[in-house]
C-alpha cells in the first residue's frame, strides 16, 4: 500500500509471526522472518519472503537478542519492526533502540510502554484520567506497617501484587490479618526473582470477579476507538485458556459506558497504536488492573465480531495514517469464542513437545485456526506451549458454542498430547453454557476432573 513501509521485520515466531506475515502480504509489504536454529523448519520461516537466523534455541540468545534482531533488520533493508506479543513486545528499551536505529516500532511509544509496564504508574495514570480502580494503596508500599494500615482500611481479603508483575508471579492473597506478613514476604521475594524488582502494592481481593478487557486502537492524530470487550475469565494459574467476545455478563450499555471512559482517557494521554485495558468486573462495577501495550493473543475474537484486521490497523497507524473512521462506524456482529490449544497433557499440564505425525484443522463457516503446525513438524521444548488458536464466530453465543463443539471434535493433532480434550470438557460444562463463571471457576473445574 502506498505510503506505508518498504519491508517489515517480524520479531517473533510461530502463529503470531504467521499472523503478521499474512497481513503484510495482503497489504503488499514484503516481510522478514527471524528464527532460532530450533525454528529453521518452522512454518513462519517456510512462508517468509526472507528469513534470517538470529541465534541458538534459547530465547535469550535469539528472540530476545536485540542486537541480532536489529542487525537482521539492517542487512535485509527493513524499515519497520513488528514485535507480535510476548518476547520484546512490551520492552520499552527495545522500542527505543528500534527508533534510535532509524526504524519504526509498530506499537505504542516507548514512553507509554514504560508507563504501562509499571503497574503502579499505570494505575496512577488511569486514576488521574477518571478510569475506575480496585480499592487499594495509592502506590508502592514502603513497609509492612503501611501494608497493614491499607489492608485494614480496604478490608480483607487483600492481594499483594508486584509492581512489575505479570502472569501471576509476585501475587499473594491474605485472607486475614494474620496472613499478611507471609503474603508480603513471599510476593516481594517472587517479584525480585522474576522481575529484578521487589516493589509491591496492595489491592482489595475480589472473590468472584470476571476478567474483562477492552480492545482499543489510537492513531497519531488524536483519534481513539474501541472494538468492544473480551471476557477472559477462564484462566488457570492466571493464564487464559478460552476467551469470548463479547462477554455474556456485560450489556451493550455497560460496554458503551466503559468504552467512552477509556477512549477519552487514552486520547488525553496521547496514546498511539493498539492497546488492551484489563478490568476486574464484579457486582456491576469495573476496576482497572493493567494495560497491555501490544497485540493480544486473543485478538482474533475481536476481529471476528468487528470485521477489522487489527494487525493491518497497527501497521497503518505506525506509518502515520489516520484511523479514517469513528466509534459509530464500528459494528458488533454476533459472538466469537477462542480456545488456546497447547502442547500439554490435559490432565497434568506438563509440556509435551515432540513430533506431530498428523495434523488436521477444522473448517467450515465461521471457523478460523491460527496455527503454525503441520504434519511432520517437531514442537520444540524451548518456547511457550501454545500450538494453535481455534476461533469460531456465529450470530449468537449458543450457535458459537455449538460451532466450537463441532470444531473441537474435528481438530486432530496426532503424535503429542494436547489440551483439546480439556476444551471439549469446558464446552460441555453447564456453567460455561450458561455463561455463569468467574476467574476462579476453571481452577475448581480442573481440580474436580
């Protein structure tokens, strides 16, 4: 497309690298795949316009190797880098270095990545912009005594959380005052080990919330829109397994009100490119918990409902183009569900890397499979265990559930164990069918089976 990039390097692997590659190809933009030695035969490499090996299997030596990635961009003549999700996608220093090398980082500004990467700074910024928060400390806790004071004010149970946290690390619940000392110590130790930063803050612990997130897109001209909510409450150990758009618990009026608050806040902040604001929702109230300054794994359910290619929008905005549409132009059609399929034992959740001897993806109306698998592919043990995303879309939630059940039954991955059977059990659960679940439901469901 005229006025966009000459060539985009995709600093990622697997299905998300393929996803970005497809958008580039449809836009007429050549792309460069990077890969570790373990991924030399990966599908994103096989289908690439160009590919560059950036190091050995370990992620720290390849997909997290900033110097190798920047060198690959230079030698191939790329003028922009798309980070995908994970790896370096929310690394402000990487975004800074990309721009310092005269390249365009396809994502938010380094300043906003840095701000939202610090959970305390993110909450402070959002509170100042009128976005509702979970009751808790105003910022980092400076002492255990301060934690006790704040906990007494908001009431037990409370949650001690790492300021630089993510993925459930550095999070501990204290259900009563006598448990606070241990929660404080353990959360700080986990945060120090995981993030090199033991700063923590305190929030009221909600006992039956849903995890609701809002997809936004903003251009460099002050325009911000949202593409509705996703319900990501089906989690195990703070890792999402299944997502829906929209949420069976949220009304259109609630979506519109939350969207208006969020888009106004981000316009004032001067935010640019894709972002996702995550909220806990309980008793009719939303409370902001964090913002992801990147494309989300679960973005396809939003695309299916709204009919908008979010990666294409990221690329257009990074090239300086305006959105070209407003909130009234965005339509929400039907219902979409995504199942994240991983190379794990569905009972023990132990990783199951190995050779895929046969692979068959489901198809039909309203079915999408985002995957880099193929028959004969060897799933490596070095990276995240997600091997496919199965997404379905239908006019109603009931029809989407029926379509997902049918699609899961068609899906075949032979040679390794996967979580396909777990997703089949979830789709048959009466609580899921009724849309009656919280972020704690799946842990109990898995434990009962």
